[in-house]
C-alpha cells in the first residue's frame, strides 16, 4: 500500500473539512473495498478520513407513516439507516426485520461474517460497485441518499459503474426509504468473489409503484429493467415474469458467464425474488 | 503515528506508519505471528481476529482504525498459557487442520459464529456452519473435519 | 499398543498450530533483514530493450537492484528440468534456457526481470515499481494447440515450432488394428483444465550469507529441502552443498507447487551474497497466481474399442501438454511417465498407444500438482468408459467390472506392473455405501423438486511411492527416488527419527512416531520426528507423489531393523540369553518365557555407557538406512458421485460423494481420511470450480480469489470415506499411499454424474453454473429440433 495520511473524524462536518483540506483524500468507512484496492496499489489517496468514530452516522430509525394527520399507519414506514451502520447491524436489527425483512436478508448475504462486521451501507453506496447489492435495493426502493450537503434521489445518484452523483467533498450521512408493500431480492453470487453475478431487487411501494433494479449483470452498473417492471406492474407473479423477454444486450460477458447466461439469471432471480 | 490498543488483554503501543494494516501491526510489530496472510483480496480469512468482540479481517483494516480497540488473536483465545479454548481442543480432536495455516483464522471465525448464534438463540446447523465459513478458505481438509470441529466446539462453548 | 499401526492417534503437531505458535517462513525474522521485491514482466512475450534502475537506486533505504546479465556473469546457472524425455524419433527434449532473472526476453506475465532489495517490504515494492523496463512486445501464444500451429510465435530458438518433445508409448500398429476390428468404438475429445495449486501459505524465502564462514542459509517453503540444496548447488552454482543449509520449517501446504526451486530463491541467495543482508521475500496471492507452477492443462483425443462382448480391445490417446514458458523441474515427467503409464486404468487392455506432444506457450510453467499426470490419465479413461457404456446402453459399473484386472501381478502394455488390488471389492463397497440401488427413486423424487439428479463413477488407479531409482533412472530421471532415515535412541531411551520426508500438513510427526511406537512398544510422546533441515537430516528426497508412507516410512523400518538387532544383541549379552529369545514389549526388552528383562531405557543407557556391551560392538544406539523401493505402489479405488442440477441456473450440488479406497496398510485412519477429504475437495474443485484463464495477450484473468474459484465450505459435501484394502507386497509395511487419490479419482466421477443428470455428455471442466446451463440449452435445442 502506498503511503497515506490517516485522520480520524469525530463528526461528519469534521470529516468534510478534512476532506476539503486534503490533496486527494478519501473517506474511509468500513474499508472493505477501499483497503483491498489500496493494497493492490490501484488506489493511492493522499489522505484517509476515518468515520468509524462518528457515532452520529450509525444506527437505524423507523418512523411510522402519518395517515389523516395524526393516526400512525402500519406499512410504508420511513426507514433511515446511518451511513456507518454495518451490514451485520442491518442484518440483525430486530425492528427493521419487522418492517422490511428483505433489506436485512440482503445485508446478511453481503460478503462474509467478518466483512459484514466492518463493511457499511454508506461505503457500499459511495463505492457503487457494479456487483454490489445495496445499489439495487436503493434504486428499487426509490431511496434517498443523504449527504452532508443535500439529499439525492437514488434515480439521480447511481451514474454507472463506480460512478455516483457525489461531488469530491461530499459525504454520505444516511440513506432513507419507505418500507415497501412487498419486496424481494434474488441474488446469484459469482462463484469466486461471491459478489452478485445477477442480483434483482423487486419492490412494490405502498402506493403501488413497481420498480425492478438489476445489479451485477449490466455492463455499466445497476439499472432498472423496464420490461420486468411493466410485467410486474400488470401482474405481480412469476408467471408474468416468465413471459418477459430479457435481452442480453448491454449485459456483461466474462469468464464466469456470457451475456445470455446473465440474461437468464436476471429472469430466474426475478422469479426467486418474488417467492 | 503512535497507535495504542489492547491485544489479548495487554495494553500495547507502537509507532507505525499511517498505512500500516492491523495484521502488520500484529505480526510485524507485536510479533504475534499466529495471524496469517493468505490472500490480497480479503477472501481467505487466515487473518481473522476479534476486534471488540467481533470477527474481522485484520488484513482489511488499518491499525490506526483499531486505535483504542480490544483485539483478540488466536494466541489470546485460551484463558491462560496452559489452557486451550474448547474450540482449539475441538479442532485437534476432530482433525480439523492439516497444514495449520488457515487454522487460526478458522478458529477465530468459529468462536465468533458460535458466540453470535448462542446469543441470538439460533441453532448452529451444519448448513449454517458451512455458510458462516464463506470468508475462510482451507486448501487441505475439504472442510469436512472443520465443520465437525466447529459443531463439536460449539457444543462445549457456553457464551450465554 | 493403542498408539501403534491402525490407531486414530490425535496429531502431535496440532498444539502449535491451534495456538498460533506454528513457525512458517514468513514468521521468522533474521538479524539485518532486508526485503526483496521483483520487477516482473507485464507482457507475456517481449524483448527487453533496456532497464533503467536510476530512480530506484536513488531511493533512501534501497540496498541494491540486480538484473539478469549480472546473475549470468556471476555464473549462476539456468533453471533446469531434471527429467530427460526422448522424442519418438530418438532426439532429446528441447529445453529452452531459463535464467532466474530474464536476460534478453520475457516469456510470460510475471517473468522476473530484476530483484530489488530494500529496508522494508513496502519500500522494496515501491522501488520495484520505479524500475523502468523498456520492452519490445512480441506476438503471444497461450494455448498448446495454437502454439503447435504453423506460424505461431516462437518462444525458444532451440525448440522449433514450440515443440519440447514428441513422445510415444505403446505400440501403434496393433492398437490401430484392434480399433479397426472393434465391434464398438467410442471417441472423446477431452480438455483437462489448467489449475493453480494454491496452498494457503504463499511461497516465502529468507536467504542469509555469512561472509566470515562463507556459508549460506535458506529458509524456504519447500516440500524437499535436500533436493533444493542439491539443485541450488549442483546446477545453479549458488553455493556448494556443504556451504548451504536449507531449512523448510512449518510449511502451509504444497500440493506439488513447493517441490520446485523457483527463480526467487536463487535470486534471494545470490542477492544476499552480493548485498551482505539477509533477504526475505514473501509472495502475495496475485504473485502466486503469476509465478507458482500451475498444474494439468492437457488437450487430448481418445479412442477406445470394444469387442461384441464389451471387452476392451484397444485404447489410443493423443495428448498435447502445455508446459508453459519454461520447463520446470519435473515438468517433462508429468505428461509422460506419470500420465500415459496409467492409461490402462483398472482394466485389462491388450493394446494401448499414446502420443504426447509437450509444448511451450507464453504462460506460467506447468508442473506436478496433486496427482500429477495421474488425474489426467484417470480422467481420460474414466470419462471414456462412462461414455462408451452410455453409447452401448450398458450399465457403466458392469462395463468396468467385466474389464477389471483380476490377477496380480499384472503387466500393462504401458510399463506399469500392478502388484495387488481387488477392484471389484472397492466397487461393491462404494455401491453399497452409495445405495446405488436406490438411485432411481432418489432421481424421481428430485424431479418433483425440479432438480436433475445424476450419478457418476470413477474407478481410479495410480502409481505412487515414487520410485525405484534404477527404473526411473532408465526413464530419464536425473535423481534417485529413494528415501533415508536415521533412528536415534538416546541414552534415556527416547527416540528421534530423522527423516528425509517433509511434512507440510500430512501429519508425519504423528504417523511416523506411530510406526516406531508399534515396533518398540513405546508411547508416541517419547518419539520425536525431525525433518526439514539439511543440517540435521542426513539426506532426503522429500514429500510428493504420495511417497512418504511407502518410501519414507520404509526407510525408518529398515533403520529400526538395525536398531532392533543391536538392542537384542545388547540385551542378550547383559541378560545372558540367546538373541533369538529376546522380545521387545511393554517398554522392556525381555528374555521370552522368563522374568529376566531390561527396561527399554536401560538398553539405551547400556549402549551409551558401553560398560557392558558385546566385545567388538560399537557404543551408541543410532542407525540409519536408505530405502529404495522395488516397484511403484498402486493405490486404487472406486468413487461414486451423485449430483443435483438446478436447470434454471445450472448450479450443481454434490449431494453425495462416496469413496472406497485401497491404500494397503493404514497407519492412522483419521489422518488418511483427512487426506482423502482434501484430495476429493481439490478434485471437485477441478471438476466444478477452478480454472486458470488467459486472454489472447497472455494476461491471466483469474489471478486472484475474485476470479479463481476456490472451493469453500458451502460448495462441498460431507464425504463418505471407506477402505477395502489389499496389502502392498512391495514394501515392509504393505503401504500404498493416500495423498493424491482423492484428487485423482474424483474429477471424472463428478463430470460423469453431471453429464448423467443433464443428458449431455459434451461438458468440459470446470462445470460451472454457466457451463452446465449452456450444456442444458444445447440439449433443449436438440430436443426441440427432433
């Protein structure tokens, strides 16, 4: 690993200031992608700003939906997950699992137990690995990415593989989304890396909007699949998925499988996400 | 920079460069060489230690990030020098190791999973053990006896 | 004796490993230690135009940067292949020059160009990056078939057409005639995929030169420290043998890849002499993928003929073996004498012919990896037997059984003389354990869950215990393949066994102690095994080819024979009895049928005090022996694999894996089962997961665990391991060897099972989900067309 200057931030503001001051600094969240990248000498940030002590960025809050002004309704809760919340914390949150079990299940299958103890949702979303799981969830759930400067809709945030709407000095503080009426995630792990080779997140909001987001398979990162969305909007069932023609165009081919195989996986994983 | 933490119950402090990995701090600076490095991509798990009670990959963490943390390595797992942790005993009794290189990481991962399952009241089935070992690679044993060792060790560990 | 032969003794070596006190090479720190990093070629084939080390040399803390021309000028010899293979036209093999640091050309990505020595590891890496090498890129070839084509890029001037040798075994004309007259002929194209051995401990070395004593020490991750010393001395001229100590401390797995002497050890020793620093180098994982010798990589065409009764009449195989950019130490023997000599399998085949073309390509050198040639042979014969049975519509196990060799010794047409075995017994045991009779029911039950279930056999045989020195010498081996041992009984009666075998996971410290415990009726805690240090152990050929039991332990037995004879002489003298009346039991040396005895340690003490030993006898109680086997040994067995395939994704689950092995005498069943488990895991790895992939430019696409699929716990089943043994007549303990069987026998069983499940025999290893799914699409396309 190349030399770097380490800083421990105490607050998000502190981190933003340190980041602004640095030459070519990077935020260190859980580091489960950044550190290996640095070890392979593929990244050489001048400074690392460690958020691990910023407790304000950690934790999950669930707010019930207001109905008729004062009544609190079941379903459609607003879920806010602090950027430094680890995958294992999301996976094991007793309240979250009641309102949005799919996000717990997704988090519980990222990496391995040791990675989940350290890796964070903010880090994953900031990195936007084209085979990561969270981007598919956030896109399908119509989530909002909160930063120290603004709020960004997921639809505007993910800009192709490893690319996001974040500016150089911007730090993710949290993500929030509405608990879906129904949702599921089907993940086919790459046999070697265990990242998604095709991961499909299907979600129907309490308002009835259907979104289907695909990770791992596209040749430019996470994207929404219009054909599957149309089919599931009309009929939320595996049978309707079966009738969709999933094209191999724009899908990735590599030593683990060609685009045709990934197209098949998208369909199969969509069906399994519904199960 | 000076980095202080507690390792195996002892307060330690070393002057290291900012880019020092936790595993380098443990191996090169503290000379606790039971924690190993078997890959560059955070997958093999030979480097797993406990950081504040949770299994983590010490090759994928800076020493500086562990400032002030309580670290347990395989050398500090047993209650005393003359004692063995039940999981260590289980690995020996079930022939859960051959070349021994992945073993420290396996044992640290194993004790972590048993602690978690027991605290959550979940049953640690064979399938669960195999799934929990996703981040630990062994090339010698074919995992059969590692899985057996962990099940046996779990039955002898009481953490709650 | 509870700790003797056959006992499940827990391993003596475990305590240090479970407590983190193992001592691997990278754990060791020498005084005045510096670190090495290598400047490696980013190109698969290029001419070195210039190397500029100015920037690196200027960095503070950089000790030295050394390059190929200086290495050659200092008289360091080229890396050699130690086994000469002769082409069918009588010409010797074409071995291209391999300098530890490249001089004019680089021939694979990772080829070492310079060594950089610096105060810290990260500084060495940084300095290595700042060395500027200007290359003139050359055309690249990575596949063996392409490398043999006209106009292919040429790697070595002395190997025209990239052909290393064109070798044959068996008789062509009778084989062709038999095939022409056969009632049924089955043909099969077979690819044996290229693998990276991946012991979990990466290679590492620490080289030290003591100028005052003119003496070198090398700590290294070696399976055979004495062979390393021999080669480093006799061929690479690094130092004469008596001035070089090689220590292989705890070694974290080898699987063949740590047999060889690599450029890094040579360069580190040489640089230690030049710089006066101790030099440590430890490979990272990507460097391991780029430089550790790979395994397998065969492309074969096979043809087998049967008469009208289903009896095999002939087998013809043509193989192209990719040996990579240079010939590694045993690379020539693997696709020839360790491969084609096993093509007869467990079957009585009168006519066999095999032609092997070994080829240079712009890839990492290929050499022995667990099984070494025998997995490739087993894959050919067991895939084609299964295929033939399907074509002829007969039960694959019955087709095998009717062709079994049943009387021993059995001379095959391809050198090997099988000495013992009961193949039918192994098959029966495996079939019973696997409940083959119940398979049809399981298959239909799986179908109700939407799964395709299949069952596949593999009846393997291998040649182990390598090897009779005169025999291998006549076949081209540059060394004898005996083993040595020394048995030291100390004055207090404890025993040290010095062995030339090396343990890197096999548990020798336990099993070797068990045979001594058995012989002298002592507890294993009184017995210490010493290995892995050329200053301590007299000599040794090391551990590979499943030889440590059949050869290494036999040497101990021979030395124990001498100790026992002397013990009996001393006891007979002291107890005033006849030597023939002396027995050793219960920790004592007794006169049979009397109460006269000496305790074991009293004999030791008597030998060393020498106050009262027979006249003319030398004091002391220490004997050594060299054991040279009389034949190979022939472990064999039957493996049955049962799989379920998810047709939607192509994911295959191994739902049952049964092994019935014949290893001859088993010293410690617990350890033997562990060896089988690990071997099967590597075999399933080859069959379903692992593959080294190069692109056309010679870049390795699978050079990390992100893309090279190492089998993990949730990929693999529990194994059902059984033994049905016959005694090996060739060595005193009756042992055959168990280290490689699992890796040899399992791949065809897995592929036979998957192809059975999906109804398409056209499936190559590794049967990844994508490959299986694609093969299933081919079936459905075919069905749709019909």
